[in-house]
C-alpha cells in the first residue's frame, strides 16, 4: 500500500504524518472531562464561605470559558502551609481581595484558636501588605472619626476578621502574590482575588 501511496501522491504520506501529529497535539491540550457536580466531594459537603471571583480563567482557542466557574473556593493552603497557619497561629481561610474598584485590599482570616491569634488583632502590631512584584508596601489607613480600618477586638473562635489596606493608584493588581506582615506573623504568597 505504501508503494501505491508514494507513487501516486508523493507528498501524501508526509501530509498524513503531519496531520496525525497536529491532531495528537491538539488532543493533548484539551482538558479532561469533568465529573458531574453531584459526584464531586465539594458538592457533597457544601462550603459556607462566599464564592470567590477568579481573575484567571482557563480559556479555549475560541476565548470561551472551558468550564463553568465553581461556586466553591479552592483550598488556599493545602498541606503544610494550611497546617502551619492552623497550628502555629490558630487561623485559616486567609484571603486578600480587591475591593472598592481596587482602591483598597481586604485581608480576611478566620480564627480557630483565640489565644494563638491574639497577635493578629493587637493594636500595637502595625500590619503591612508587601507586593514584591510592584515593589510597594501598603498600610492600613486611619480615618479621623473611625480610627484604623481593622478589627482589633479580642479574637473569638469561629469568627472571621478583616483589615483593609490602602491601594491608592491601584499598584497591586489581581493575581499578584503578596505578603501580609503583622508583628511577627507572616503570611507569604497570598494571591490577590
């Protein structure tokens, strides 16, 4: 058969090989099929947290979303990092979000152990958000009648707390990896949502 293919159409074999290679590359880049939502572990145990807006979406060649956005938040600190924040600092669910059209960044966390998390709510510790990519250090703004835009009451277990960092000029963008420093507490590599 190869002799007949080569004698009648000399470039046909080369075109066939190129076509097969291009098809296999295209298949290798397509995402794996997703299981129905009723079979996923996340659907069996619904989260009580608010949905997160994802700045980075997976897109196909047409520019449409490859899969529908999930209403469940991803596990921000899988493995050792999550265990570290829970065991050493008594907090989890650390997140930094763009708010007020990017003019401020909201850092939130949930307290698990109030004794370990005291350092985060201590007024003596000055919180700073550092973005190494943009080369900036953001601080918590202080208002005349309100004071600093952060919660400083003694922490209670199971409650979420927040503080706001001024992002004047919108130097810190969505998707940037930032570090939050409050006294001796360091949360490194948080992604801005």
